[in-house]
């Protein structure tokens, strides 16, 4: 039961992040929506998968993937934000 809560909550957070990417106008707001929700959402989803399957030998790979995600996602988000700042990315006009 706990595993399903983690999996569904992670999926909902990923969907919220996707909606934020489509909804927000400027690159920085989109990065905030996608970076935070994807990082937390994917972590919850992967932890839910570990709990759902029980602790077996293959779960080390999921744990390694989670650690890799937690290490690289903030770096990628920061790199995109810095690139947008250096290029003086203009805010998109509302319709």
C-alpha cells in the first residue's frame, strides 16, 4: 500500500511539472516547475518501485539510478538557467 502511494504521488508530481512547463511563459519559471517536480517525483516513483518489488538484488540498480538522478538533475537545471541568462533570453509575451 505504501509503495502505491509513493508511485502515484511521484506520477502526480511529474504531471504537475509537465503542466508547469506548458503553462509558464519564461524559461526560469519553466525550470522551477520542471526541475523541482521531476526531481522529487522521479525519486518518489523509484522509491515506490523498490518498496513494491521488495528488497532484491536488482534494487541496487534503482538506488544507483536514484542517486544519479539526485546528483545530475540540479546540475542540468543550473546549466540551462545559466545558458538562458548568458544569452539574455527574453520573456515570452502572453497571448
